[in-house]
């Protein structure tokens, strides 16, 4: 694997690029004005993936725990920043996202390593962490966004509950439930239909790389279960941390 | 529970750097219905929200029986001082679910006889108990909100334009219910309204709040008597503009 260079697969990459040329042709013909953006996307994908390919090659070769942790920290930071942007309108959105994603991802990865599902080696942890953190980021964005929309849209109900002597937690409970459900629904649904509608990325990759379908589905089961767990943990943390940004300690709704 | 007294002392409030209320002082005696009357957007509701600390008032400006509300336990304060809003938000479920909400927060179960008693206090029939909360008329919904607020056993009520979304008949019904409740429960009531006729019908005393200041006060008989030069009568005649006169 370390002996492979990018150039060895260049003919196949160039062949695949033909499909992008086809798409650009459609765009031009239909005046979609997407050609420039497609070009940017293609170049960015080439540069980003080439860099990460070489970087991972180095890290896998070194297999140094400190380097692994550093990579995880970088991944978590980018996810937190992205999710924090999506959570705009929630006070301290980036901080909330960082805490929620770190909590969900760290606990999930810790359990996977602790239960010896995966070893703490670069080759196993980094791709797994990529899936877990990416998935946690999506859940966190969805939950934060819905929590904010619920609180802003249900201000009257929430303040009615507060006026009847509800704590902020009691007042927000039905809305917290809605936010969590909406955040977790995509991963629950895709787990329910996995294999029936599409073969997920990890499984597709393994099969293309020559693994047997039975090996591939076993790994896919582990992946789906870990993503559900990570979604629940991250979603719960995101909902809890974000609703609290809208209340004072005296159970007053603010900033809504 | 004996009805409490409210004292509002040198109360000022800014919103987005603009003064909304400017050095407002007044009181509500135990068992009294006091109307805070004035044009819309005059800061009446903002003030009302400070009395049960839905909005935090500055310290030492609002007193309940001589005690600074900002030093009280906020949840106990809100159980003691009920509130009814202009827009009614009934929770999903039945009428009974809604009435049982407040006590339920404390882990108390409300027996059905108590639900019926609370409905009766709000002049609602027993048959409404099992009705879906989303299937009520505006007037019924507002009175369910009233019964729900009474369920926590408050000694005072804050009413924020409770009838402004209701038709005239429903408005009169809510008014007569409130007057009866004051008789039977001895509630202290602070009632925010923009309608001078309503203030005249329900209030023991009226404060006129214009541009964030109390500009007039007195009993309805005094303020509205024929030939009155009081600003309240001017406001009632629709001759008080937005600007301070």
C-alpha cells in the first residue's frame, strides 16, 4: 500500500474525469452556469484528496498515538467550526458544537477501542473517526438548528409553561424531544433501509477493494451501530447544551 | 393563601438602549383589581412580565408583600402569581391535561373533582374536561387558560390583555368571571388593557401609562365622570396621540 503512488491510477482517474466533462457539457448546453463551480470542485477534490492521501500514508507508516490524537483533534475542530456555523442564532454555537461533537465522538471511539472492536492504530482509528465525527457533525447541526427554531417558534408555549412554575428544563422538554428526533431520524432511517436501497460507502469500498461481501457486511453492521450510538450521544449533548443558551438560571427565556 | 400587595417603586426599563418605562411607581392593594391602561406599545406588558420575573426586573423595584421579588425563589413566585396572556397557548392534550399541568410539574396529581371545580371557577361546564384542547372557541380557550393558572393556587393574577383577541360577548364573559373570582378567591389582580371601557367596567383603580410614564390615576368613577378633564378621559375619547401631551 505504501508503495503505491498516485500516478499508478492516473489513467483511471482521467477516465472518470470524462464524466465531469460530460456534466460540464450539459451545464453549458442548458445554460446552468455551473461549469466554473464544477472546475473548482474537481481541482479542490484533486488537491485535498492528494494531500490527505500522502498525509495518511505518512501517519499510517509512523503509527504514532500522538499523531493520531492530533489528527482527531483537527477533524473535531473542523467539524465543530462547520456545525457552529450551521447553528448560527444559538448563542455560543461553536462552543456548543465543539462540546457536543467531542463528547459524542470521544465516547463512541473510546467504547469501540475499549471493547476491542477496533485497535488504536492509525489505519483503523482514523477512517472510523472520520465517519463518527462526520456523522456527529451532521446530527449536531440538525439538532442545534431545530432546537433554535423550536424555541423561537414556540416562545409563547414555553413562557406559558414558565409562568405556571415550570423549570426551563420542564418548559423545553417537548421541544427538546422534537429537536432530538429530527436530528436522529436520518441515521435511524438509513440504518433501517441499509442494503435495501443503497450499499453504504464503507461496504462499497471494501467490495471494490476485493473483500468478500460477507466480510464487508460485517464491518458495515459495526459501522451502522456505532453511527447510531454516536448520533444519540452527540444529539443529546447538542440539545442539552443549546437549549440552555436561551435561558437564564432564573428560568427566563432570553435571546429568542 | 391571603392575597398579596404589589409595590412597584421607581421602575425604569430600557430596551435596545431606548427607555420603555421611565420611573414608574404604583401599588396594588390586596384583593384589588387595578388596570394598567394605555396605548399599545407603551411598555405595559413589559412591566407585567417583570412582576413574575419572566423578564428580570432591576433589584429593589418590585415588591410582593414588602419582599423584593428578585430575592424570592422564582418558581415559588410564579406559582403564587398566576399569569394569563393575550394569545392563549394550550398544550396538546385534553382540557383536563392542561389544567393539571401546573400541579403536575410538582409531581401532584389533580383529582377529577378538582378539575371540575377549577372549570366551574372559570365558568366552564364539566363536559369540557375530556375535550381536545385544540377544539375550543377563543373564549373557551382563554377561560381554560384561566382555570389552568388557578390550578397552582395563586393569590394574585397578572392579566396581559386577556380579552383583546376575543369578540365582545366572550370579552364580557371573561370580565364577569374575573370579577366573580375576585369575590370568591380574593385575588389581587393587575390587568393590562388598552381598552378604557374595559378598565371602567372591571377596575377598582386605574393607572394611565403613556410613553413609559404614569400620567393619570384614580377610580373609574373619578376619571371617567362626565366633563372630566382627566387625561384618562381624553385617552378614552381617542384624542390622545402617540406623543406625550
